[in-house]
């Protein structure tokens, strides 16, 4: 079977165009793989949960028995505040076994604004 003479350059042009389109799409077009999209969605949902629960954390910090922890928090360094919020239990959502690190960070930043 004989192929037309224009077929080889046409297929070569289509292949080069597809490769060029993929390079442009992934580099500047905003295309991502499924794994990257899943990672971005996971990070966004974790951040959204932390921001939604920050008022809960700040409210727990406003109780009467939290005054000593807040006093220590005011004098603590920036790096140790997150650990103090986690240790106080303010960053542990209801029903969770361990504190949420993102929530602790958001809560200590919010509490730092207050003082």
C-alpha cells in the first residue's frame, strides 16, 4: 500500500504540534497532573478547616482557666506559641485525638493580634 507523499510531513507536524502544546500547557497554561491537583485540593481543604475552626480555638482561649496559658503565651517566643496552643488543647477539634497543627498556627496568630 502506498501512502500519499503529504502524509509524512502532516503526521510529523501534528506530533510536533502536540508536543509543543503540551509543553506550553504545562509550563504557562496552568495544566497540572492529577496528583498535583489532589495535593493542592488537600492543602486547600486543610487550610479552610483551620480557618473555619479558628474562632472555636480563640473562644476556648477566652475561658477563665486559660488566663495562665495566655499570660505564658504573651511572653513566649513566636516559635514556641504553636506548641503551647497545642498543649493547652485549644487546637484539638471535637472528636479528634490529636491537635491540628494548621489550626494551632492560625489560632496563635489570631491570639497574637489580641495582645
